[in-house]
C-alpha cells in the first residue's frame, strides 16, 4: 500500500472536493479521508507493510485526460520539418530546404512539413502553392500541412505521383483549388487531404510502435495519464486495424503506460460498416486501450475559412466555409449507423452551420431509436448559437473542447465572425451553466499537449502572452477547468466509473504538482510543474528536481 499524506488533495469528487490523505492499494485508491484515519487504514489492511509519499505541502489531483488529440500524428511529426512559428512564407521555404539537406535524388522519400499559418506571415498572408514548393524541390515530392491540419499543399512532383492534374483535379470538387486557368494550385483540403496523408509512404508499424513507446513519456511528463486519440488516418500503409492490434498488444504486454481511448475516424458508410463487422465497437485491451467512439468530420477550421457557417464569413462574404457532407442525409446515415450499434459518434464541428447539421443528425438518431442512448459528442464546438447550446443540453451532447484554441483564435475570430456571432462562441461558461458535459483537450499536434495552458486559457480567457481577455463572461473557475480536464474526460470516453476522481475503487491515476492549482494566481498556471505522475498506482514520471 501507498499512503499519500501531508498535502492538498483535490479529488474532483463534488461530494468530497478536498481531502488530507489517500491510500493506494495496487492499481486502485483504497481510502480517501483524514490523515489519522488513513494511517489507521493502512495499519489495518496493509499487513504491516506500506510506503508513504510525503507530499510536502504540495498539490495532488487526478491525472489529466486529453479528450481529443492525434497521438500517432504527434509521433510522426518528429519525422517532419517543423513549420510552426514561421513568420513568413520565405522562412517556411528555407526550413524546407534545410530539411532536404543530404537527401539523394531519386530516393522516393516524401518531404513533409507541418505547422505553417499564413496569418502569421509578414511577407504574404496567403496559402503557399505548388509554385512556391517547386522552388524548394521539383525532384522530391513535398506535402506541407497548415497548423489546423485541414489544408495541405503539394509540389508538382507530389501531384505527378498522385495523378492530380488539369484533367483529374475536377473529381475533388471544392477540396482541391485551381487557378484561373483550371490548373491545380497544389492546395488540398479536408477529406482529400486525409486520404492523401494516409497513402503517403511512411515509417513501418514496428518502428512506429517503438516511437509510440518512447513518445508516451512526453505526455506523462505533462501529467497526462489518459488520452483520447484520432489515429486511423495516420496508420502506416493505410492499415488502421493493424495499428489498433499493435496498440492493444502493447497495452496487454505492459508497454503502454498511458490509457488510450481511440476515436476511430470513419468518413464513409462502407468503412463504417467494415468497422462494425470487424467488431470495432468491442475492440479493446483492458483499461489501457479501447476504441471509445466513431469520429466523423462535419467541417474544417476557422483559420482556413473551411469551418462551415450558417452565414458568410464577415471578412470574406464570398464563402460560408465547407461542409464535409453537403447533404444532411449523408451525415445522418453515418450517425444512424453508429447509433444502431450503440456506439458514440464524436463529430468535428467548428462552425454553427456544421453544428446545426450535427445536432439534426443526433436528433434524428434519438427519434428513430430512442431505446439506445450512446453518448454522442461534438468536437471543438467553437461557434454556436444560443439555441444550439440549449439543444446540446437537451440532447445530452458531450462537448469535446480545446480551450487553448483561444490563444490564436481570439486574434482572428472577431474579424472572421463579426460582432453578432461572437457572444455564444467559445462559450464554455454557458456550457457549464446549461449542464453540458464538457471534456477538455488540445487537438495536439494542432496545439501543444500542455494541459495547464488550456486551464489557463479557460480561467483567464487570455492568450499565452497575457493579452485579452476574450469574451471574459465565458470564463471558468479553476475547479471547473480542472474538472473538465479530468472527470470530464473520463465521462467523454464512458469511463467515469473507473477514473477521473480520487475516491475508493477508482484507478489510481494521479499527479503531484508544485503548487495549488485551485488557489494560485492564474498567471502561475503557466509556470506550474508536474513533479510526479502515477498510472494505476505505478510511478511513470518523476521530475528531475524531486
């Protein structure tokens, strides 16, 4: 047994928010309560042998749960050129040139770059094109991804290999841009981009899983003990089920220290049906790995103006964005299939137009099969109307939210949306007041997987430089933000009965932090450090300072 004492323990349990001590027995919490009673407990049940972790006045809480990220994509980014933070198109091209140093012509390797954002370019605030990338190389295929990962750009060699030209580009519709002559510009979007990414030669399964085993410690060091990850489109050789088998084997063999709930991205009726035929809804490897939801995309991103709005963009009246499924029936069909198997669908929706389609699909599924109640959810939930928020509550839709998004979006949303749409955007306070189950995450590698950055943004409504506040009436308390990052995440994956709280019988997933996150000045949230991380009672990370 392990006795935790002499600190502040935030349980995330409304029945007992704070406590003095807790006892861990194996993988589970066995006792939560006062110091003297905890000591009596270990004397009674330990057989006379126990360890004590002296918290030294520090702060202990359940481990963080990132409700939506792309872990395999994060692993793969280590093999790509880092384009995050590029201040100009020229800088992005220079980084790509450096990435090609030492490459042999004819190797067949793809040069991948990730993270550019034209909004930060000081030379030209536009998407790069194939002409720009051809300045880097015409011999090596190149694909670069915008920071939102909803827009990519190919060079001429890449388009040649993919058979995208003036004659074929029309098959991709609005998801592949063309110039005034009808020739493809190299800019591709949404599902087309996902399919291309999946088909690009990449590292094999075995080395990828080795990198997963190493990279998980990056997350554990930030206090993440559980993640919910969208990985199907990042599987080697377009074989997601082989990847799932590999992750399950890793979990069952003890190599996966994180708890991972997979959000299986399935965008077509055929692939969804195959998923259920393969038994995907029951796929799992104990409480370390399972498939928790079907993931569906309804629109794109605000930064790329592909988020689908009900009315045109305020700064570009020519467009409302791009719905992934132009017809409501197309989205309904996918949701009905998931609902019929009692499988939650988590649907990416950023714009209020996409949100409207999602809510209609959920409503129809509930009406046609009211005897089934899977916990459907909406991922991102950025631009909503007051009426849509009320319907989310009525339909019991889980909100998968990334509070750190306001770090960037607060600087573009007013112009993109206009004043009329802002009041109910990024409306986490309103979600709380309506009783909507909210689960926080990061969408990593779109944003960094640092949970405390999200907590800071949720509490202060400021960017990471302190500018703001942005819509301060939607701010949360530290308790509410931490709850959404712990118990809220457990609810989102259907695991609130086993984790997310510190109470007897719950999995002993917890972290020790160097300061009280409930009472410290909000600006200190960004400098707080995770000192220790435990998963199932096992210490899996220890800060060098302790």
